[in-house]
């Protein structure tokens, strides 16, 4: 009995070890069947990201960060291995982003996108652990670039710029004081400008009306007026032609009239003047005493006397 006791102990230990190995294998197989692993490749800094950080898909938590490592061949690349629920639909066009939670500085990984017709990444990837290139979220990019922004802000707020801004403010205050001292003049100037503007508006309206009238005249009345002028010119040309023909035909008679007839016009006019004076005197005599003129008798003159 004593010789068999060690063999029983050894056998029990071996059987326990085999059972434990089977348990571990079964547990690992269950674990691998419950999660899918992906390597998220970051080419930017992953400040705030840590092991155990949440992994979300479109805002819903579906896993966590398992490990963080640096690519030994390229130190600028950070590889975050994540485990997500098996039913998470990570497609070939799904993107991964580093997203900051509020202003705490803590970061998570967010899966976004994925079209319905795209295949699942785990079904087409040739790697044991599929890889996904990470994009920097908008807020993350802002924080990453905040150092440059602060540097530019510091340059903007340099002593030289501050002194320049102070001078500008001082000049504005001086101008404001000058405006306050000449407020009445400014009000009068503004009123004058308003009046000038009103007058210009009225003049512009009149010019518009005149332009419209001129346009109407040019479009409607001008063609008719031009036709009338052309007709008048044509008639004038015809009249001049006729006068030239008449002058040519009667040139001899006109020369005789000019030589002889015009010489008799002056005596005839003198006789006509004497005749007119005679007729004027005769009419005056008739008007003064018709009986005496026609019958040779003068009307009795009344002489005032007492009876």
C-alpha cells in the first residue's frame, strides 16, 4: 500500500494538469469566439489614449483597447490593438478616429462609417489581425494644432503689437473727442449731405425721365421726322431746279427788266408819293368842310350876340 501512494499522487497531479489545460483551451476558444481583434494604426500622437479605453461604434461602446505598442520599424506609428464584440459590423470602409472625451484629456477610439454593400473586414483581410488606418477627429486635430495656434497668438500679442493697438485706441479716442466737440457742425454737414443726396436723387429722376423721352423720340418720332426732312429737302431741290430752269429760259427778259424797268421804278415811286400827299390834303379838306369843298360854299359861322 505504501508503494502505490506516490503513483496515485503523481497520477492525480497529471490528470489535474490535463484538465486545467483543457479548461484554458476551452476558455480561450470561448474568448476568441466572443471578440474580434483589430490593429488601429495611428500616425499621429495618441495623447490621452490608454489600455482599457473604450472603443465605440457610432457612439455605442462595443469594446476596449487591449494593448498599445510602437511599431519597431517606424517609431512614428502607434499600434492600438482593440477587442470589440463579434457582432460589431466593421466593414472594409469603416474608419477609426481618436476622439477626446470633453475637456478631461482622456481619449477613446471611435469607429465610424461603413456602407451596407461593403464586406466585413475580418472576412477579406489576409492578416491574422486586420489593420485599420486611424484618422484624427476634428477636436483632436484642434488640440494637436493648439500649440501652433498658441504660438501665433503669442506673436500676435507681442509687446510691439500691443503698443500699436494702444496707439490706435488712443487715436480713436482723439477722433471721438474731436467729433464730440464739433457735433453741431457734423449734424449740419450731415443734413447738407442729406439735402444734396435728395437733390441728386431728384435730378437723377429727371435725367431718367429725359432719357426715356429721348429714347421714345428716337425710337418712335425720329424716323418720321427724318422722313419729313428728307421729303422737304427733296421738294426744295426740285424747286431750286425749277427756278434755275425758269431763270435760264427768261434770262434775256430779266436783263431787260433790270436795265430799263428798274430805272423807271424810282420816278414812279416819287409820283406815287406826291399823289398820296395830294390825296391826304384833299381828304383833310373834305373832312374839315365838305360843303365848301364840293359846292364852293362855306358854312355860316355863328357869331354870338345879345338880342
